[in-house]
C-alpha cells in the first residue's frame, strides 16, 4: 500500500470531490483555498487535513526519487576513479535523503494536529507538544508517534548538524568506503596481460558499485519500515476524522 491508498486519504479525497472539482485538490490550490475566509468550518477542516495527507505522500515520493537518482549509472570525471565517483554520489544523495527523511515526523505531527483538530499553530506543533496531549493519548496515537520519533531521530540529529553547524551528513559506516579486496593484483595482471592500475580501478569500481546496490536496498528497507508506521497512523486517525467531520456537519 502507499499513503495515497490509505483509507483516510481516500475518504477525505472522496468527501472533497463531492463539493469541489478533483483538479482543485493540488497542494498549491488547496493552500490558496485555505486563505479564503469565507470557507465553512467543515470545508476548512477537510482541506487542512487533506493538505497534510498529501504532504506525507509527497515526502515518500521524494524519498523514492532520491533512491532512483542514486541508482543512476555515472561516468567519472577526468582524473576521478569510478569508485570515488560512486562514493561521492552516494554521499551527496544521502545528505538530501536524510533531510527529507527527518521531515516525516514533522508532517505526521502536523497531520495529527489537523485531523484531531487540536488547534496548535504550525510553530507550536511538535512531537513534544502532542505526546502529552490528552486527546492524542485517548485516540491511541501516542505509541505510533513515538515510533516515528525514534525512527527519524538519527536523521534529525544529522540534519541539525548539517543546517546549523555545517557538518556533512555521513552515510552509514559500512557503506562509507570501498572495502579492501584481498587479492594479488600483480599476479592477476601478469596472467591476463593487463595493466595493473586499470585492473585495480576495475575491481575497486566493482566493489563500490556493489556497495551502492546494498546501500540502496538499505534505504529502501528503511523507507518501507517507516511508511508502514505512517500508514498505521493514518488508520488510527480515520475514526477521529469521521467523528470530527460529523461534528462540523
């Protein structure tokens, strides 16, 4: 399943399509619509909730695109080995990935705030403010938010160091550098009559490419794991949405 396939996402979209054209449900148009002071409380509630549903879905779309970019074949620049090019490409994409990944907690807390109609401003809304909220606890959402908090913690720390201290975001150590291959390159090159430097670069490039494939698999598993928890949050928010929507009607 994907975020856009959850029952909450489909239910809010269905409710909105009953009162407005489907083509008006883009993020830009929803934001514009929410500036209209003549909106009914019900429509404002539905649009605000759907906006953050879409933001959650967009976050996972961005993470998928980063993994797709990382999987591209790259040709090294002049004077740069293939293995070094791959390592640099992994490091560059991981910095973007980490910043996007940590935002999952932010968009899910904002979604929870809107669906439960808690009334926190965007600046006030955080995991810390929600975790002790009586209505959040009563709805059984607190444990799911705690899981999302824990799963995004290392990325939030890395992002803060990157943004506020200028520190680079390092990829996990096991993918950081090309592992040494215990092989007698000199003997091998003599047997196949090839240039030793060229053969060594080919081997290092092969190892780096293999690490990249493993790294992409690691990122994909991390995304799948947290996406399943976000889907669980959506499921728990659905009955709350139905109840509050009925109140506004």
